[in-house]
C-alpha cells in the first residue's frame, strides 16, 4: 500500500508538470523510475491528459528506454502511440523490441503499417515475421520467440560458455540452452548452471538431458500454460511436426496467457461474452452486448420454470402454504449445484479432474449430497413442524423435496462440466447461471411431484 501511495504521488507530480508544459522536468522525474513503472505512468498520462501529452513525454525518453517502456504498455496504448509517431520512430521501436513482443504488436497493427515495416526488414526477418504471424492466435507458435541459445552437442563447455557470452545479450534467456542436430531437430537441453560447474573440456552432448518436455507449435495456449504450472519451467521449447526446434516460450509470456484464460473463465462463468477491454474503457453499449444474450437465454429457461409452476396451479391453490417454501428449495438447489460445479470446473482447469474420473466424481457427490441433504432436511423438518406449526405431511413433503433436490442439483453440477469438457465445450460455461436455471426446473418438478404423491393434490 505504501508503494502504491508513492506511485500515486509520482504520477500526480508528472501530470502537473505536463499540464504546466514543463516537459524537461517531467522527463527527469519519470526517468527516476524503472521501465515497468514508467509504462504505468504513461498509461495514466494517456488516460488523464490524452495521447498528445503522452507522445511528447514518450519522445523525451532515451531511445533504448522508450523501446523497453513500449513493450510494457497495453496493446491499445501501443497502437495509439504507433498511430501518432513517425515511421522512423516506429521502425526504431520495432527493431528494439524482443521478437515475441514485436510479433504481438505487429498482429494488432493496420496492414499498411505492417507492410511498411516488412519492406525495411531483411529477407530473413520477413520470412520469420510472416511465419510467426501465420500461426493461430491462441497457439504455442504465436507465443514463442526464436531468440534462444542453441548449442551443438560436440561443443566443449569452454566453447559453449564463450558462445553464450557472445550471443546471450540478444537472447530471451540464457538459463536453459537447447542442443540441436544439423537438421534442427531438438536433441536435448542443458542448464547454464551445469555448464558453469563442469570442466571446460567436457562435451555438451555428455551433459545434456534427452528426456525433454516440449510443446508443438499448434498446441493451444491453455495446454502450454498447464505445462508451465505442472513443471515449473522458466522456458519451454516449441517444436514443429518434424520435431525441429522453432522457438521457446518463456514464463513471462505465459503469465499473460494465464491472466487471459482466468479472465475468460470469469466472463463465461458469469454468463458474459469474453472481452479483454478494461471495465471503465468499455462503452455502455459494449457492456449490454456482452451481457444481454446469456441473460436472454436464462430468462427463457425461467419461462419454462414458470410454465411448470402454472401447470400445478390448481394443486397449489388447495395447499397454498407450499408456495412459501418454494424460494428456499429453489435457492438451496441452485447453491448446491453451483458449489459442485465450481469445484469440478476448478479441478478440470488444474488437471486434478479428468473426464475419465466422471464415475468417481459422481459417487463422491452422491455421498456428499446425501449427507448435506439429510442435515438440511432434518433442520427444516424441525423448523416447519414446531416453529411454523405445519402438519407432519407438509413438513415431510418439503424436507423430502429438499433431500431429492440437493442430490439432483449436486449431480447436475458435477456432471455437466465434465460432459462439456468431453464434447469440447469450455466447462466454465456450465457455471452458476446455467446450473441455477437447470436446478430451478428440477426443484419445481421434484417439489410438485412429491407433493402430488404425499398430499394427493
């Protein structure tokens, strides 16, 4: 919190200096910060004072600093800046960016700007850029960088360390080095630590690990993030279908993916279209478009629930007290289903639960729901019979329904996400709104069916 208040003070100072057109002093103040914080300050300048003031401040930064700061800006701000600065400034920024950051920017730029950049690139750079731009947006290929340390297995440790010293500054990471054969096929990996502590005359091939975890260029980014979480890598190699090493993905890039995937799941679980825009940056109409379709679907499901209730209207009129307990039963059913769905969706996301575990999950949820339903039914029986003064039959109807509804809701809540995963649908879609609407229908049918059986209505 203290660091946050300090940053707020720095931002306020710079905003005041820019507003007073004291650009040199604003530059001196902003350069006291690291590049990540400078990017955050520029974001605030764009938001508070507009792109013009931000561009003035951006242009006062040293060239090496401005390119590094640019890499940390949100893509929307990057596009705004590139649309205003000169072609030469764009070229400089693109040249200074790490390859994977450059690809991210180029993917968002207008085609005419990309064409200009490609025109001034070397033939080899153009080939690489075009290759990377053609990978599917959410694939491993779109995340990787070709800037890695590549060694030959017949190199000695001394030769390898000399090569790393020469090339390391231009590579994404030097902590893990990759050994390829003449056909660029991945043979193994060796850590910098192993090289540093080994004798100079030992060959790299004798030190490398051949049991390698890797991903394919076409693997989905969610599968890649799962691999990072499972193995705790700093970087993971990416190969093509011929097992040729084409790049690596580093942990800083996968953190962005994990954040995106979490955001996507939150949106889906809330029944909204996925959006990468910040809440306050989205227009009212954009919010409406994102939220309305799913709410309409859920509304239609409640229309079905209403029609079920209307079919039992005559019976309800005979025992009107049954209506009193409907909200409790429907709410309990919805909450029970949501609990199970949330746990199973999380398990599927983390890899703790697989679709093959469906029977095990079902058996566990049946036992859990039976015990929960038993406790809730017993408590409610005592309340309805003694506190509300209702008959034993009414209490038995409500509490028997409670038992069946909890079991049914937890069964639905646990099985729907697994079924969704099995058929290739995102399990997050089977979260609270969907589960609640389904369990409401089940609750109403169960309640009235049991009431008809016990009370004869």
